[in-house]
């Protein structure tokens, strides 16, 4: 939600009139009878039509919520308003919607991961803008000295997918064996794109098993299996990353499953609210750690932009796009394996001068190149 609100603020600051409509609050997402949903949709359509926008933005599934057929497919198609869909980290869960809208002349898609652009093109999407995420400088460049919870220590902010850990390896015994091999490969090469991990494990199967798995990939059950396996990989990656640096007594802000994990040497804290509280944490920690979800295959997530804007020092896992956004040598160092993560934490935990210098350069880069105001201007130019 903050991405949409931050973008709305950026467009307003550029002199555009904006209207924020929460489809969920308005009842469009509710599991209600079709007639009741149609009434809610009619209210939303009347509200937006009265504002008469030149363009609309939505995040993920929000702009694609189906309306009764007689109403025109979705809100923006019904109103014949050009609209830009900001994809989730991965657009794959929206495959069915893209297939349905491939002939639309109104749909534009913003994708911040270059590895999904060809996938979108194959789905028939005609207008695609690849653009990185950004930061709200008015929030993250407003740090209050001494207000953060970082305590001058190593800090990580993020949830632990506890349900994935409880479920364990997904699928039937043969699929569990496949998953076990993939999990081991993920922990050895945590920055390798998830779809490449699947291909690598599949290519090592005996021919008959490989053909059976290829057939499975075309079934409805594969997406659920893949999602469950991805969440398990990410949960284990986060847990093992913290274990790799436990000698440095990291603070983990995530609550939930972290508080129940019982990991030695790691201090668990409740989650942190996005915004000023998070900005103050970034600025007050000696080292911040960034661990990306597997949905992001080549793109950089939100943390580098926000942490840098707040003046925090960050160590990030490597992503294909990172070098074009921040200099890994002078601004945000990166790792490709867990031993490399431990090595970087050990090096920078005793070099405050290097941390300060790199954090200052990263801050300058984020505020001069990667704000939502800049992203909004780029979008307006493209549209």
C-alpha cells in the first residue's frame, strides 16, 4: 500500500491532482453475492468517473479485480481509462489475468525485475516499463538522532515464513525429494534465480523423471507446489543467514515465527512499522542486512533505497540490477553466499570509518537518483 500512497504523494508534489481509492475498503474484494458486489463496483465506478482521471495506477491484483461481465471486465476497462499496473515482485501469479487482457489497449505494466519482461511479452502485454523501486525522501531522509532501535548493532528487518517451516517439504515423496535437493542448492547459491534452481535440479534428474516433472509443470498443481517450495526456501535462507552471523549478536525485527524460533545468539524483536520508525532503525544500526525474497529474480527490493536514504549502512545479497543502482565497491557491498555474508559483517563491524563513508555515498545516490518523485516523473514521461 505504501508504494501507491508514496507515488500519489509524488504526483501531487509535481502538481497533479490525485485520488486514492481503496478497493478493499470499498468492498470490491469482499466475498459477497454477485449483486452486492455489482452495487459496490457501481459506487466505485461513479466515484472514479466523477474525478475523471487521465490515467490510473494500481498495485498487483488491485486493478484487475473482475467485475460482472455486463460491467466491463474490471473498473478501468469499464471506464475506458488507461491504467498502469505495478506488478508484485513476480507477475506470474497474475498469469490468468494477463491472458484475459492481452488484447487490451488500456493496460500498461510496470515491472521492476528485468527477468520477467520477456515473460510478460509472451503473455501478450504490449506496453511494459521496466523501472526500479524507489524511496520516499520526505520519510527516510528525516531521521531523528538517537530515536532508532538499532543500538549500534547488526540488524535485520523481515518476517520469517513460519507456516512454510511447519509444512516442510511440499508434495508427494518424489516431489519432496526434488524439493530437498533444491533447498540444498538454494542455501549454497542463495542469489541464484528460483526458476534457474528448478531448471538445474530438473536437468540432473534421470530422463524419465525429468520428463515426468516437465509434465507436472503444465498442471494446475505446479504453481502451488512452486509457491510452497519458494516460501520454504526463503524461510530457510533467512534463518540460516542469521545463524551464519550469530557471533555478531544480530537484532532481528520481525516478530511472529522469529520469536518462536529459539535460535541461540540472535535477539528477536517485534516487527517495525514501515516509515519513520524503520528509517530511525536503519540509521541507528551499525550494519543492516538485506535478504531478498525469491520472487525477485534480478531486481533490487525496497530496502537498499530506503536504508540508504536514511543514512544507514547496508550489506545486501547480490542481485543482477544492484550494480546499475548502487556501487557495490563504494556504496552497498553485496554477497553471493552465506560465508561471504559472514565475511562482510566481520570486516565492516570493526571499520566504522568505512561504514560511514559508504553510507554517506549511498545516501547521496538514493536521494539524487532513486526517489519516488524521480520515478513519478519518469512514469509521466513514459505515459
